[in-house]
C-alpha cells in the first residue's frame, strides 16, 4: 500500500490538469505520483467537485446489540446451542445475518463463555 500524499501535491496535480491543460499522464510524471492517482484525483474534481481524499473505514454499529435480549433468552433456554446453529436461527427468526465470530465476540462482551464440560473430557480414550 502506498503512502498518503499531501493535499498540496494533490492540488498541484489537479490544477496542472484542470487549469494548465496538462494530460493526466504528464501531470503524474511531473509531480512523481502514479497515473492512477492523478486520474482518480481529477475525476473526483470533475464528477463531485471534491479535492480532498475520500474517507475510509469508520464505525459500523453492531448487528447483535439490538438483538441482545433475544440472544440471551435463547441461550438461557438452550445453553448447549452451538454458535453456528444460533447464527442460522437468528437469520431465520429475526432476519439478522451474523456469523459465529460475531456471536462469539457478542457473548464475550456479555461475560458469557462456553466451557467444555468435564464429562466430555473424561470420555476421551486414554
């Protein structure tokens, strides 16, 4: 992944193309940036009037937090339910897609852990 370029460099490349009439390839070579970057920067100005970089990432709210009461009630009734089965049931009954990792993180945040039972450990061959 490349390093972030300064806003000043971005503005100089855009101005060279938009105001100066230079080609995108020529501006990229002159200012030492990739042709793809020069093309994207100029397209941002032409299409949206945007000179600043587009943000990345951001906070995504949890899908499982609004289902907290339902999840806890299901686990209370069926404590031996697997996370995969719970994931399927959550989708079928509530229409919420959540994978097993997401459910695991939810239960960890609630302080609920699923330990193996000692009886299951004794069933192993010696």
